[in-house]
């Protein structure tokens, strides 16, 4: 499997797993779900770190689609290079960093990691169309 597809798989499992931190916060704060929680879907209150964990998960889900699409296009179009390999690796590590600094409310690094991840997606796009 190519580096691009490997890191697409890594990013997919990372994105698919980020909800765990939010749910752990929910259980720690509010206990296990009760039958009433299934009737009323309103979220139960959580501390700020739990809210940040939820937002980090949602942000990762929103950012995944363009990254995945461009990575797959790169592979299908047979445009994989050392540059695209570097871009997908950087994207994965930047998304992991983004989630961690989001959970811990680290200022500035969250914005920088998000922006650099976006630039990786832009780089993939540019590579595909050129």
C-alpha cells in the first residue's frame, strides 16, 4: 500500500476514534446513560474540556472529507510523489496535534496546526490539478 493510502487509513481511524474522549467525559461527569437519555437526545452538561473534545471531534470529521477525496484522487490519478507522501504524513500528525492541543486548550498551537493541515490539503489539491 502506498504512503498516501496508509496515512489516509491512519487519519480515518484517528478521526473515527476522537469521539471516545468526549464520551469518556460524559460518563465521568454524568454517569452511564439511562433509558431517559435515549428519549431526550439533549446533550448532558460536561466540563469545558469535554466540550473541547466534542468540538475537536466535529472539526476532524468536517476536515476529513476534502483530505480523503484529494488523497484518493492523487492515488487514482497515479500522481503520488514524495511531496504528496509528505503532505499526507504531515496532515495526519497535524490533525493529531490539533486534537490534543484542543483538548488541553493550548492557545495559538491549535490554530497553527489547523492552518498547516489545511495547507496540506491545498497542497494536495494543487498537486492534483497541476
